[in-house]
C-alpha cells in the first residue's frame, strides 16, 4: 500500500525543479527526508533556479561550520573549568563506546551507563525529554527482569523504553542485555563530545 499519494510525490518533483532544498521539501510537504531524497533522484533543477539551490547548500555548510566552531569553543572552556574531569570522563567513555554518526552510547555495564547519563544530565544539562533508551535482551533472559534493571539504572520508566529481542538464537553473554542511550536532536552534542576527544587527544600527544 502506497504511503504517500501520487499527487504529493508529483509535487515533490515539481518543487525540486524550482530549487527547493531537501529540508524545505520536508517542511513544506511533511514527508520524511528519506522519501524526499529517494524521489528527487534524477530530477533536474531548472537552470534559473540552480544558483538559488546552491546558495542554500552553501548556507547549510556555513551553519555546520559555525556549530562546529561553537562546539570547539565550548569544549575548550569545559576543559578549563573546575569540573574538567567530568569532560574527560565523558570523552573517554564515548570514544570507546559511542557512535560516530549519531549521538548514541551503548554498553552492558550498568555503572558505565549511570555515569554517562549522570554527566549528560548534570554537566551538559540534557533533560530526559531528549534521552531515548533502547534495550536489547537475548535468548535465555527474562524480559521483565531486564526492563526492571535498566529502568532502575537509567531512572526512566520502563514503559518509555524501546525493547528489541535478539531472535537469532544466540544467548547473550551479559546478564541484563544491552542498553543504548540516544540523545534526540543530538547533532550539536555529538560535535561537542568529539571536540572534547580531539582536544584531549592533542593534549596527551603533547606530553613529553
């Protein structure tokens, strides 16, 4: 069953030809970015609108560069204040167990998850509204037992968890499965964490 009407899909292509960016199409038509991207493949922007679209792309690049510079400056300040140890711990934890593409941290160690969340909340001021919890349990584990454990560890109600079951027949080596912490809209948080990692890395290499 088609998720979007042919009229809407046709409108996507029509607007793209007039220089609409992907983000503008998402906002205008309330269609997921992946759908937009798929349906504009092969659509040629009219020559008179190419410069307009290129300008928008340049603006997006400038915004990213600006946000990265802000992250670097913030990382520098965090490593100079009295709680810099927390910044270092955050960077080292994420460097070892975090994702490079989105702000996600995954581990089976409850203490590690607690420390990571503590720093996010109290040090970076990220509220629970922007924290998504996903747990994965394996064959031989009791779902409710795992849920109760991670709810206690994270301080978040288990009915807000996303739960995955490993149905490949493999028994996990962990006692309560795996816990993934995702920061919603975490692009700038990710930039900050990697700015911390880069600065700490450079400082360590400079030690004689």
